[in-house]
């Protein structure tokens, strides 16, 4: 179990790509509330939280991403969080953006945390089966979304020289309550005794900032709801 209860660690400069999405918006709120300096990067930037600076960036533009992460007026970013998604799912776009951010981050020496998909995890019912291929967790109508997450993780694994971690959410990720508590795992889907695998976007954001403040040794991690 992990508990995100705020931080007394050094203040970080954190860039969040996809800052207006469900996960990104909560990451910038969580990081800003802990006193970190946050760059909220998106095509249509917005930021109403303390310590948050909105920046207009197209994640597909390597030069724009590099400039945003190495802005001389505010200093280079210490870490970047990639939370970009596309609806409907576009695997080619997701892989290209991930590769771009990996390339830029590696050149700048910036750690990258990719918020990916649950499909890239191993099924808790069969360790040789990915969640993306397990109909118990991924019905046919969302298989393309799960497959895109697998391709995204593969892109990270084949990237040389980068300092990255891929965070897979559980099977269900939705807006909800911030409890500050969660279970942490590695490459296998976490589920409770009733077989439910879920977390609120708020608690996922807690896990993201915790990982940035105290990096673990694993390249692929997952989290899930922890009861009180």
C-alpha cells in the first residue's frame, strides 16, 4: 500500500503533456498542491491551479516539446508526464507522440513517466496472457484501445538511453474521490477479492506524483484502489 500525503521533498519542475485530459488535469492539480512547479502542456492550454503555468504545445512537434522542456526563462524540467490519448483511438499517433517525447527527454536528460493502458499488463488469471488479449477484462469493442497501449509500452522498451517508467492503470479508471491511498504493483493487473480492478483518476494522480518524487526501480508499474 502507498499513501500520498503531500511531500517535504525538493520542489520539482514537472511538465505534463495532455494537461487538459482526465488524468493530466488531475496530475497538474496534485503536483501544484504539493508545491511543485508545473508546466501544463496542451494544444489548448488551461491552468487555474497554484504553481501551474499553461503552455501551448503540439505533442507531435519535437521542436515545440524540446523548447517547452528546456525553457531558458524557467529552467529545464526535472520530469515529464505523458498522458496524451486520442478518441477514437489512433495507435500510430500514440506511438509517434510517445517516441517524440522519449527522444526529446533522453537528449535533455529528463525523466519521463508515461501514463499508459491496462492492456499492457499481464492477466492475473494467466501470467502468459496480456490483459489486452483477455476477454474477461477487454471486450471486443475496446480491444483497439488496449492494443494501442501495448504498442506504446513496446515503444518505450525499444528506446535506447531513456529514463522512463510506464504506469498502467487498472481495468477501470474514472473520476472519483481522492483518498490518497492505493495499491502498487509491477506488470500484473491488480484486482480486489471480488475481481474488481479500478482506481479513481484522482488517486492515479497521487501515484504519478509519488513516483516522480520517489522513483522506484521498475520500468513498468501499476496501481489500484486501496480501501480505507
